[in-house]
């Protein structure tokens, strides 16, 4: 038990350090890190489905598609290329659909569903990090890299997880979603959400491009959708009959286990910020 705790702690510290450092280090490091994470996460998802035997997902193709989508969005959002760079991606999706007509698979509909899910559920959220990170000045056309917004999504999730664990361990009694995740409690979730929202004050002070209310809304959005993202992966693992999505992170499982919350929190944060800009 002690050795496992130490292993989890070391892996967790290294994970946070690499993620934070790569995002802060600059746009190229940001792109390289999340291209790798996106490809490996989609590949991990495909392998899980293939091991279950319900469907056959082409793991190499979907992994390459995820990497291409991340890099293509990076090129488009940084004005390195035009939107045409993304055209091969829908072509790949069409190919993945059409190929099933010729494979004579036992369950082609399941193959379609899980193959496209790998892109919608895993690849797209990572690609949307580019929308959070890069901003174009409408007057000058100049693109700036803002590492704070993509990093803040993960910070809110980490704070929420920490607060939920501490509060839930102390006073958690009412189960949040016992059918899927019997350990989560309402008390823990509320405690984690309040801790994440409390971070809005220092963030608004040091990064005033959003007000305190704006940061609080961002935190609340990330926490709510992050919880749904966590539950979504828990439901997937329960259906597949597995405990962890992989073993790439010693003591923590797979990449999907670490990024499950962010797969819904990132798209939700993107929509929130656009809505805030439009209506604010």
C-alpha cells in the first residue's frame, strides 16, 4: 500500500510537471505534447474496444487521424496554414465509413460507431485546446499564444479532484451517481467545485483578461462537465469490464484515466468562452 502510494505520488508529480511545463514552454512544445497525447489516447481507446471484441477499430488509422487533427488545428489557429490543411481529415472519416462496405465485418455498425466515437470523444477535445490557446487580433491579424486558458482547464480539474477527495473522505454520505461511480458523493463534488471556484480570485488578479465572475463561470463549467466526463469514462469502463484504461502511467492507469474529465471540460470551456465573448 505504501509503495503504491509513493508510485502514484511520483507519477502524479511528473505528470503535472510535464503537462504544465510543456504548455508554458511555448506553442511548439504545446503542439508536440498534445499531438502525442491525442494519438496515444485514441489508440488506447481503440485497443480497449478491440479487446472487448464487440467491434474492430483500426487503431493505427484513428491514432494517425487524431494526430493530424491536432496538428491541423494548430496550423490553422496559428495562421501557419489555411483551413485547407484540414481537408484530409474529413476524407479520412469518409474512408473509415466506406471501408466497412468492403470488409464484410460481423458488426459493421458497431465498427462505425466506435471508430467515429474515437474521434468525437477523444481526438476532437484535444484539438479544441488550440482554440483556447491561440487568439487572433481582428484588427492586425496577429496571433498570440495564451497558455493560461488551456492550463486553467487542467488546474480547475486538479483542484476539483483534490477538493472532492478530501471533502468526500471526511463528510461524503450522499452518493452522486451510485449506478456508475459508487465512491463519488455530492458533498465531495460540491467541495471540489468550491475549491476550483475559489481559484478564480487569484487568477483574475494575475490574469485580468477575464473578470472574477468570468473566471468563476469558467471554473463552474469545467467542474460540471469534468464530472460528467469522469462519469462517462467510468460508464465505458464498466461496460468493457475493466478497471483501468491502460498502464502507461504507473499507479494511475492509462491516459484516458487521467484525461477523462477534460474530454468534456475542454469543449464546454471553449463554448463558454465564446458565449462569454458574444454576450458579455
